[in-house]
C-alpha cells in the first residue's frame, strides 16, 4: 500500500527572466502537484510558465497584469522519480506557492 503525504513543494519568490528548478523527484517517490498560487508582487506585470523535465513546452501559462494581481492553478500533474519541475517568470519577479502530494512508488 502506498503512503500519501501532503506537502508544500515551494513557497517563495521566483526571480524574473531566469528559469528556476523547484524540485527533482527522488528515487522511490512520485510527486503530484495539485495547486499553484501566484502573485505578481512586488514588481508588477509578469507571465509564469510551468515547465517539465528538460525544458520543452510549458504545461501551464499564466499572465498577471499588474502589481498584486494573482493567478491560481488547480489540477493534477504527475512527476515520477528523476523528473524536474521548473518555473519561468518573465519579465518580473513572482511569488509562488506549489503544493500537492508525495507518494511512495509501488
């Protein structure tokens, strides 16, 4: 039987213009992203891109029009062992909180 743990994968700022690696899933685990909350603060309008392992195409893109504007994502994205979760905020800084579940591999 798999164990399930709720967790906050990231809670902090993403520097504008640079892709940030949020996590790499350790061996023996599976991460499920359920929620992402973003705020264009303190630096104004920005776009956020969520990118899977190895860059490539984003699976979610959000535009926030000005300082203090917010965006949320709810769903399920599965990351297996060795997968990475990256975020790109352009052109400005972004506050981000990503949460979900940690499961043990069968």
